[in-house]
C-alpha cells in the first residue's frame, strides 16, 4: 500500500480514537489497535520501547502487583485490563508517523460533541432557563452514556490545547475555546474548572511579559472565575456545597456531591490505615468501601458504584503505602522530565491531571483511562515546544 494511503488511514484512525468520549469504548480501542498494527508494519525495528521508557509502565505494574499479591481476584480483572490502553498509548505515540494530528483530532471531536450536546438539550421540551445546567448534568449519562465531570475535564483540556495550537487562525481558536469552555462549565465540574483556571494562570506567569500585563490578565482570570461561579447555576450550586456541609449522615438526609465525597474519603482513609502495608488488593476496594459505607446508614452511598474518588488513595488501597509512594514518585518523575526537556504543555497537563486525580479515579474507568493515557503519552513523546505566545490567543 502506498505511503500516502497509509498516512491517510493512520489519520482516520487517530480521529476515530480521539472520539472516545462519546463512541462506544470498542470503537476507540479497535482504532488504537489498528494504529499499533500500522506502526508495527511501518517501523518494525523501532517498535519496542527502550528499557528507560519502560518506567512509563510503572502505574500498570503497581495495579498488576496489587492484583497478584491478593490472589488474582476476579473483580480485579476488569481494572487490570484497562491498563492495556496505557500500554497501547505508549506503543503508538512514541513513534507513530501521524501522531501530531492527535491534538487537533481531540479538539475537533470535542467541539463537535459540544455542539451536538447543546443542540440536543436546547431542543428538549424539559429544559428551562432555571434548570438548564442541572438538567444537562442529570441527562448526560442517560442520553450519551458519559459522566459530566469527564466531559468537563476533556473539553476544558481541549480548550487549553487549542490555545496552544499555532496552525489555526486566532479568531477560530478564540471561538472554539469559548464554545468548549462555556459548554464545559455548564456541567458544573468543580475540579476540572479549578484545574483549567490553574493552568491558564500558570500560562500567564510563564508566557506574559511584564508585571502589569500579568496583573491585568490575572485580574481578568479572577473575574472570569468569580463570574462563572456566581452566574452559572451549575457551578454556583457545586461551589455552594462547600459552605453548607452537613456531615452528620443521618437517615433521610439528602447528601450533595461534596458530602458524599467526604464520606467516601473518610472510609478510604480508614481502610488504608487498617491495611497500610499491602492494601486490600486490586478489585477488592469496592467491597471494602461498601462495608464501611454501612456504618453511615445512608442509602445514597449504595445508589451507584462509588469508588474512592481519589486516584492517589486508590493506589494506597490496592497496594499499600509503597504502591501509593511509587505512584506519587512516578508523577514527580514525569514533572522533572518535563521541566528538564522544557516541555511546557506536558507541565501544564501534569498540573491539570494532578488536580483532577484528587477527586476522581480516572484510571479506573475506560473513558478516564483513554483521556489520561492518550494525552500524557502524546505529550511525553512530543518534545517540540509550540512556537509563539500561547497567551496571545487569550489576549487578542
């Protein structure tokens, strides 16, 4: 097959893989397998990673060891299988011929998804101005099969990536970023919004020259954040939870998302303290958490499958203190590598991901794993820094 057709096939597979947020999981998984096979055919000799690059597999090894040490429980098999995506992303993004198309593919997929979601909800007979944001959150999973927090996380990062994209005209970038940010914050995800603001703030410090310009753009960022929290019903309600906490967990009490998370984290910390050395094992965390939830006498803890909602805590639960420390060390090592190589976009994503992992187990769900694996591996192996000032898109 001619090289030109191989390139076009690879680009098509990248676009299919980048739509993981709304396709059935099998579509993106099959696309990734196709990309790996295509890369193997085109670059046989360079296909396997070097010994140094194998350190990128450390988180997967930790999960596998946590599964093996506790007897290969059947409940852990599904979680272990998720890390095949991490391995696949490593194999493709390190040498893929057309991998540079992935940021644009993710951004355009996100924009198309945002437009489709907005169209569906605007045309709905049940949406009103008063409950539009909450209506979107409630219905997103039923209609599209994806959690609103994951939607916010992917769309906001896509917005950041468009800010860094140099091939698009500035006005198109501003319009696309604006659409994605507005749609993402409508879903009211607190931590994705905080992560987005943190990354934009870091970009201002890094790339805007002059104290007064920095202060001016920082002020605009504060106004943007405060305005969204006060005027966006979804974000206002989510941040409002922080000042109305009730941790009594009495029977019949309605719990908001923050109260649920605090209860979950308390159980997670208690279990981790009891099993600090070896953890409870990959696949055994749900049973241990459910047993702890029974102490609250609150049915809301059993209305859905609540994991630990903290990726760092999850490694502690599956493999004990050494597993948690090794995962944290791995994350710090990635930061050091990014700083040493002057990979500003990787630093930005690690800052973003580091915050997201505090409130969700992204590596324990397929869409979360694909998001983290694809973006992190792409950026790790992409050592070309974008030209120009990323902040120019915000300032123009």
